[in-house]
């Protein structure tokens, strides 16, 4: 939080680090990325967590990922879809000319340059070293600037008193929240609940992994088939990418 | 001489004034339920925790939130797991109840705590969840079904 490094300096350092590791010997790296992190070790920018969603595999009408997310974080509704918390939304797009319909889950895109962080007046919106964008609810004053700034409508505001929260998802009235990419699972070497559910349902539309690791499944798939950013024109460099758009 | 007399008399008067206060057995103290079960040693000495528990929790809070450090020694949930236990009637006190470990002292000291606006006030094993996520699921499916109908028309 306090030791933020500006982006240009960071990119210079990371390039320098890559150059350094290349000069030693081809294929030999000084450090390993995307290894299980010990509990007492801080997350680092060597990793950048991301998600790749194949809309062709995403089944129309299936809400497996949304259900898993709601259960994981004990998200409860009040029968008001406009304001009820949703970390993931299922979105259907229809191309008018052909009538071709695609279905996709839309959640916080975990931007490299997140607009929500830019506008936050208190520093509650922040990006972790490993690229996951979060709200520190201890600092959030509930002003909702971030909700206005987010081009993906990814954030929700908690309007009601909440009780019986889960251990992994503390949440309370008067704060903003959004997809956390299941940090509590990821920090323990797990994968997000939505990805797990999608894989269990045998749809395999979602891949989670380290974008910085060229050998991760997600990086290989992105290299092979590519993946689009939603609203790439905003140059946010999202951590969530889509295929088949 | 007169100074000495004054000092002695002041001490005398003072002790008279103080004595009833010392002798009052009814000074209220918060009723704290001791944690039960095995291994009831706290993570630090009792005196240390009484004075500085907030610093431990605050430090851990920022470490977990911002750096993803998930050691459990000083985590709030560990405090809750030991210290919040069912009472004689088998009820687990909520944060609105004076019997709650944290609330007992905080109400006594008149210090407001905000932890439980977001964090669970009971160990997870005592929390029964209703099926509201299911309700949300049904609602979502209804919306999707409606949308499908709309597209078909």
C-alpha cells in the first residue's frame, strides 16, 4: 500500500530482470514462478493471476460459476436484482445480423491499470502485487466512485446489514465489493470457485493461471489461440481474457 | 511544624475519602467467560493481550489484506474460535449480546468495535446458513429464462 512503485519503474525493473536471467543461460532461470506460496510470505509481482474464458464452451443457461461464487462467499440476495451483490454475471450477447448468441461470465477483470483504484479517495481500492484488484473494506467509506469508474459494472454495494459471514468472505453494510479472484483459495495454492465449478461441470470454459509464467496452461493457450480483452480500447490490460468474442 | 501538621492531616483526610471506594466490593467488572477445552493458552500472555490485542489484529489485518499473508496465529478468526463458546443454555452469544467475549469488555470500557459489521462473530461451526444462495440461484435462472423467452419472440 505505502510502497507503491510507479508503473514505468516497475516495467523497467522487470525487463531488466528478464534480461538478467536470459544472459545467464538459455532456459535456466534464477527463480521459479507460480510455485505454492508459504503462508507467511507476501504475494509478489513475479506472478500475475489471470483467467481465460472460452465463450464457445460456456453453456447457455448454465449458472454453475455464479452459484459456486455465491456459495463460496455466502452472497445473499433480497430479491432486488438491480442492487443485489453479484461478483459474476452471466451475460448473453446476440449478433443482430446473424442471430449468433454467445454467453459469458463477466466479473472484475482485474485490470493492470484499474480505474477503480485511480478514483478511490481513501486507498481502499487497490491492486495486489500479484495483479488481483481488491477492496479493503476496512478503509472503504462506501462512496461508490469505483462503481462509477468501472467500465465492466463489476462492483456491488452492500445495502443491508449482513450476518453469518463465511470465514473467507467478510462483508458488511456500507462497503463496496467485487470478485476477489478467490484470494483466500489462490493464496493457499487453490483455484477460484467459479473455475473449479466450471471444470467440475465438465464445461472447461474457464482457465485460471499465472500470466507471467510462460509455461502455465493459460499462457500457452493465450499464445496459441489468443484472447481478447473486453473494451481493449481503454488500455486497462485486463487479467481476464475471452475467446470466441 | 504547621506545614508538617497540614501534610499529616491531608493524608488523614485523603485516606478517609479513599477508604470507602477501596472497600466497595461492588465495583463492576466485565464478566469474561474463560475459553474451554484443551490447549487454552492464548497466543501471548494475558496481560499483553489485554493491552495490545488490537495492535496484533490490526497488523495481521493489513498483512492479510494487502500482502496475502495468511498465518493464523494472530488472526481474528482464531480469537473467535477459542473465545466465543456456547453459554450454559447452549446458545452462542452474538456481538449484540453482552455475554460475547469481545463485547463484554468493550461495552464495559465503552469502546466501539466495528469488526463484526463484516466479520463473523461466532466460530464457523456454530453458524447455520440458510438457503439464500439457492434463492439467488432460482432468481437468476428465472431472469435467464425470461430472457430466453424474450429472444424467442
